[in-house]
C-alpha cells in the first residue's frame, strides 16, 4: 500500500512519546520533518570522504553499481511503489 509522504509523516508524528517503541521512526521525526524530502530528492550529494578516512570497512567498499540500482527499481515496480 502506498501512503503519500505527508500522510505517513503525520502518522509518525501522531504517535505518543510513551508508545515510541511501537513506531521507532518517531525518534527521527526532526530529520523527517526538516531534511528527508530535500535529501531524498537528489539535490544533495552525500560525501563519505571523511568517514572513509576512519572506517576500514567503508574504504573497502565500491560505489553502488547500475545493476544494484536496477534491481531496486525492479523491486519497487513489482511492489507498486513505482509505475
């Protein structure tokens, strides 16, 4: 089931703090309200160069290839998330 982002965010924010265990996304509410849409729209390039300096595991990883991206898109289409 597809839920428009504003509706989903409203649902997340409506969870009372004493029931946050049932919806842990509420812990990230300020991120979802302020930055998520902007960042997920492709307007920001995430740079990991500083993190790679201190993380052996990140240094050993390669960039995500078009094959993996294609598999994600295929799955999202299968699920009805994309047309």
